[in-house]
C-alpha cells in the first residue's frame, strides 16, 4: 500500500531501517540455520523496487540468503497485515475531495497532525479516503472530522438553460447569489453547462435550490433574429415602440443585442413563448 511505503520512508527512511533491524533480530532469535546466516553477514535487506510500473502498487523487495528468505517473507506479510488492519477507508462523493484536502493541502495536513504517525490519503477519482494510525482513537477522530466535512458539502443540482447562466452569474443574479451566500451554500456551473452544482448541508441546498429555481423560472430567454435594416423599427415610437409594447403586453424584458442582431426576450417560459 502506498501509505505503508510513505510510513516506512518517512524521516529519511527511519521506518524501513527499523523494520529491517526487527527482521534481522527475529531471524537471530529463531536459533535456526537462518540465524547463523545473519550472524555470518547474510542479513535481511529491504528496498522498494524503483522500476514499478506507473499506477501499480509499490513493490517491497526482500534481499537475503536463501536460508533466511522464507522466514523474512512471512514476517513481512505479517507486518503488512498488521498495517492494513490499522487503515480505515471511507467512501465519499468525489466532488467533496477538494474540501477534504483543503487549500494547499491545509485540511488534510491538519488531519495528519492529529496523532503521531497518522496518515491520510484522499483520491479524487475513486472518492476513497484512507486513514492510517496505529491508534484507533486517532483514526476515529479523523474519520469524524472527514464525515463532518462531507455533511457540510453535500451535493445538489439545479437544471439550467445555457442562455440563463449569464443572468445567474451576472448583474441580474446578484441578489439571488447574495441570498444563497447568506444561507451558507456555495454553487458553480457544471462542466457541461447543464446545471448548477450546489454544496452545503442538505438544509442549505434545499433552501438555495428553491431560490435559484424561482430566479430561473422568471428568467428564461428566447432570441428572435432581426435583419439589420429592421433595427430602427424596434425603437420607433418611444414608449409605444415594438420593444416597449412587448414588455408591457407580455410582462417580459426585451432587449436588442446589436452585436448578434437578435431581440432577447426574458421572463417566464409561458410568457416568452
């Protein structure tokens, strides 16, 4: 396990040196032919394989005389099993991993300082958080802290049309954004521009979703192509112009987008249709 490798190589490899010494002492204490090999200079040596394929788990290489090998392998396997028994794994939504890591790794590093020898890994691809400590209480403390972050960073979605995104993020959406922030919820736009992604507690997400849905409901957008030569007609008549009449008669907002030569109508879906 990569976590075990980190533990063994920490502090200039102090862990692997200690482990290696314990192996040699165990073989010496066995009183066997293998012990004679150690006493004669045929000790057990441990090193990580530097040629391990990318993405493959680290490989620990055991070097020793044949007489020592079987016992050394058994002791190494026992050590690995002992290490794995001190790992707690939590499955969390992958979107929450950045919050668990924190800015510049600050949050995950704070977990590592919970107890001597504590190690935490968070995988943004699988959504797995692995916590290692030889102390069960330390593992439980870190697990509770991670679960609290997850509880505060539940994920919710609100569907949105691509044309409405600019309104939510621009000046028209300033008020609703402020209200969502006051609730304590954060949101951004999904990579495919099809939804707003909300983060917060379940209650915060529910409240923010209602605000955003209400805003979106009255801010659907339709665009009507206009020939350049017809632009003056839209504004002719002042307060009785075509654009003004569209707004007053249908309860919508109508604006001419000169760069695109379109009239953009904004409002409730049934009204703009």
